[in-house]
C-alpha cells in the first residue's frame, strides 16, 4: 500500500511542478521571452529550455533510452553552458517549438511513469550517485519550482508579473489550470515563432 502511495505522490509532485512551470509563462509577451534583464541572468526562454532538457535527460534518455532532443539542443540549455556561448549561438528553437517539443517530451515521460510498477520507483537509475527514479523525479520537481520563482521575478522586472502562486496540488485544480494554460497556448503560440 505504501509503495503504491509513493508512486502516485511522486507522479503528482512532478505534475504540480509542471503545471506551475507552464503557468509561470502564461500571458507572457513574445518580446519578453528572450530578454535578459542583466548579463548574469538567463532569459525566460533559456530557463524553460533548461527545464525541458533536464526532464528529457532523466525520463526519456536515461529511463527509456530515447532521444527526442538533439545534442545541440541539450548542450545549449544544459547547466554549465556559459553566458558567452549562449550569446554567440542562436537558440536552437523558436519559443513555440521549444514549448511544443516539451509537451511531447512530457507526454512520453508521464506515460512511461504511469506504466511502471510501484517497485520500479525504487530502482537506481544513476548508480554514480545512488539515485533512485523516485529521488530523480523529486529533484526534477524541485528544479522546476526553483526556476518558476526565477521566471516570476524576471516577469516582475519586465513589468508583466503573471501568475505567482504555487497551485495545482488538488488534481481538479491542476486539470483546470492545464486546460486554461492549453487554451492560452493554442491561441498564442503562433506569436512566438513557428
């Protein structure tokens, strides 16, 4: 029983983090996604791409041995890529393509997680640090939420505060948020380059 609860709560935690990441840029203006308010701070677009790459690396590449993102994309958005390198290189995607690719990566990752047995969440997937799948999912969720805070602060600095309350802990609320975000994205994505 406890293992079943751990699987559900682990997946729920990631879903909560995901809806907050998506909601953090709901209503953003296209000219804001690539702005750097300070040379030492990343743009909202880069932060979103960075989160996409982390999710992909764990739940697609490591767990399923499937690459949906190229090495160039992973390199551009990975931790450790210098600000100078990011400035010298054009983003590998438009923001619209980045978000749409994330939705594919996310669907693949969540389908994989839902199909697993409860005990699979205790499997060590990163032996070098003895990290289980459950711990890795928790790390992704915390990573997302840390970056949600950054996006909120960047939006405030740009004069477009957006949404800043961590929500979605109740499944019905999460579903409502996902539907609202999906409607906004369907109407707006063409404005972010196709």
